[in-house]
C-alpha cells in the first residue's frame, strides 16, 4: 500500500472538499425547493478541535440564506429558566433549510459530569449528576431527535477530536497569534 505525504493528503482532501461542496449546494437547492424536510447538523468537539473552522470550510459552498448557525455559550438567565433542551429547540431549522448547532445538547450531559456545580444554576426540582440523571437526559435527547426525524428534520452529528498535544499547541497559539487572541480563555488553561 502506497504511503502519502502530508502535502499529497492535503491536496486530495481539497479536491474531495470541492467536489462535496458542489454536491452540497445542489442538495441544498433541492431541500429548499421541496420544503418538506430540514437538515440539522450538530457539531460537538473538544476545546480547540476546530469546530468553527470546520463549519466555515465545509459549509462554504451553501447559500447563506438557507443556512443558520447557532453557537451556544454559557446559558443565559432566560435559558436557565427553561428545560435544558429549550435553547436548542428554539434554534431548529425550519423546513427547507439547514441548521447548524455549534456545540450541542450533549454538553448538558457531558459538561455537568465534569462540572456538577453547573447544575445548581439550572434550579432543578430534584436530581443530580448521578447515573440515573445522565440516563434520563440521554433519553430526553434521544426522544427529541426521534421527534425531529419523524417530523422531517434529519439530524447529522459530528464529533471532532484532537489529541491532548494538539489541543495544548492550539491553546498556546491563541496566546502568540494576535488573530487568535479572541479565542483565549483562562478557563481553557485551567481546564487543561
């Protein structure tokens, strides 16, 4: 089996991306014209894994009028006054459109596992970060995704992963490159 160099792999990936962008633009036109389905793309990733860049590159061939990207940061007071799925439900694409969630509803299971203190902000009537609590949240997520599918919204999920070494390099790059300073967070460094 032939081994390929880094530049050969990059060039081939670029060719594949260009071909896929053309196909994606055509599929988006059909989605819009049919107006019976929607596409929900969920992007979940480790910190510094490249969610923003991936969305930018992969979706660069679509018509921006038919695509919405929602990025989720720390929940607002209004969001905390609702169930954990409420802010995601508000951001769903209507029929004929593509919606992208930059971070996902899975954060409300994964992050609270590492930071159980975040659940206190949600003012839940009962429950905590135990196994039964997480299982119930996964069941809620699955039920929501099944509901969406039955009603014409196809859900596609991506998880971007990088090694701890690559993550460390990207965090350090945020300190040394002025165009990356806006991404720097002390919380990221503390987390590592």
